[in-house]
């Protein structure tokens, strides 16, 4: 019976591997994610589910932006708690009357989640199609399955938080900039990529600090004469920094301080280092030192809180530089392995791997020399690695959680998919299904460009 079933299914499986219908599969996977959300919304506990404090603040800010045109949490005093990118996304639904303002529950926010699922589906399909053109059809199939099936990444589309929008912006920017990798090929692609990065910078403000490294990298990698390259690079820089600078001007007007991101980022510098090897998740957490709780309670504006957090965070770093260095190392290890060296020695992190991120990174490291040799000069390969390293370093210096790496892990999906296809799936197919042992990478792929 099994040989008969195998013989019947083999043609379908062969066609799926050799010429995967990525668009149809992407639609099916999106419909599956929508079904999961529908079940969650209709379940008995949907009305009183636990919601993260971040979501409550985003919803409160969006409610005031949409109804009163003010970026405030209480309707009176200006706020700089959160970046405006995701707030504007939620506010659009409030303005259209699709969701109720100031109510942070999944029952109320399900239209936002549905929109995230659709946007995430478009982004994953774009990355999968790019991967198939660059690295072969099997790699494209694996990229689609990874982004929609790998739980730490795929689960973000079900949560009303900014990680999903950050992934969409990164994917859109890299797909657009990949078409103008030499900065002299496509003005529309360059403008679109810059717009996506600008939205990203006001959605996850730490990426503002990564942008100078990215622009420097693109200038070094540009294969065009300097007079031809610089105007395009200048336009890209203006598009990237226009929104964060406008936000900083707004904050300067209200608080007389050049707050480009949010005070939550500066608060994280304090909360991530005030206790030895422990990060305080929220200013309202019981672990906050009594000195900080009492001082912050008496402050009337986010500007005062910003100055207090910044002053005390810098004081901790200057007074105890060795401990701060160990905290940074602990954060980097934890983000990659979910292993806290406060409880176990650092060397045991390699023996107690709790995070799939480590396995993906090891796979990528094994395949990286081959990937860099074959795709020499490819903006996506080198740029994605640059963004990962810079993001890991920035969060390691400030405040690190595993989910903060999800956007850049998502950006590296084509690299994981190519590595998995060549190092794992192809050898297995060659051994057990010789008929499917095809050359995964297109023979006519040009380094750095999609095949015609």
C-alpha cells in the first residue's frame, strides 16, 4: 500500500519542489493564519485576555491621535513614551471607526491583527520570490515555509505590536534597494526603499542608530563614479531621516529636548543596568528601585523622566564599567540562546541551547563562506548581515530580549533558506529521492542581480 501511495504522490511532490507555486502557497498560509486569529477572537477568553503594557500605550496614544490630533496618553500632557510609526498605523483604524479608541484587547484590535497578517503575507511572499530567483526554487519554498511556520517569527503577526510592522518595513526596503544596489539603476526603487526605512526608524527607533552604518556600507559598495552615486545616496539619507528628525523637532517643541526615538529607549538603558544581571521589564515593575519609583512619580512630564533616566543610566555605566560590560555580554548571550549567565556560567550556554536562533546561526555560519563567494557584491547578503550585527550590538548595549532580534532574523530568511536547501535538504533528497536531486541554484544567476 505504501509504495502505491508513494508512486501516486511523487509527481505532485516533485512538481512542488522543482516549481513551487509560491503565490498560491502564500495565500493558503495567510488564510491559515487568519483562521487561527478567528479562533482566538471567538474563544471564550477573548474579551479579557492578557495584553502587554506596550499594546495599551500604543492604543491609548492612537486613540488621542485619531480623535483629538494629539500625541498624548492622558489627553492632556504631551507624551514621548512610544515612537509614532506603529501608533499612526493603529490610529488609522480608529479614525475609520473600525476599532474603538483606548481599548487594548484582542476582541477590539482584531482588524489591526488581520491587516498585519495580510502585510506580513505580502512581505513573506516577496522574500520567498526573491529567494527563489536568487538561490533556486527549493530555497524559495523553504523561505516561505520558514517565515510563515517558524513560531518566533510567524507569531508576531498575531500580536498587536510593532515587531510585525518592523519586519514588513525591512523586507520592503531590502527588496526595493536590492533592485538599485549600485545606487544608479532605479530612482523609484531607491525612493521606495528609503520610505520603508524612514517608517522603520519611527517604528523601532533603535534602527535610527543603524542607518549611518547602512548608508556608509551602501556608499562603499556602490559601483558607480562618486559624482553619480552621491546624489542618490543623499536622497536616500533624506528619506530615511526625514521622519525621525520631524519627530525629534516635535519633541524639542514640547520638552525642549532632542528626543529622536522615545523615552522608553532611554528608560531601557537604566532598567537594563540598575540591577546586576537582571532587566526590569517595565518602570511599573516591583523590581524597580524605590529611589527611581519615588523620583519618577513626582515628575510631571516625559521630558523630566527622559533627563532622569539618561543621567542615572550614564552614571551607572561610568561608576561600574566592568559590571556594565558583563551585563552587555549577558544580554548578547541571552538574545541568541535564552541562557542567563546570572544563573549558569557563560560556557554552558553552548551546552544548554534553548533557542532555535542558535541553530539557524550555526547553519548560516557553516554556509556563509559559500554564500559570500557565490553572491559577491550582493546588497542583500552583506547588508542583512550588517543589520544583524549592528542590531545585536545596539540591543546588547542597551536592553536585550530575544524578540528584539526577530526583525533582523526575518531579514536573513533568504540566507537561512539557501543554507538549509544546500546543506540539509539537497543531500537528503540526493540520498533518498535521487529523482529530485536537482541543482537548486539557477545556473544563470548573476551575482548581485536577479536573473532576467
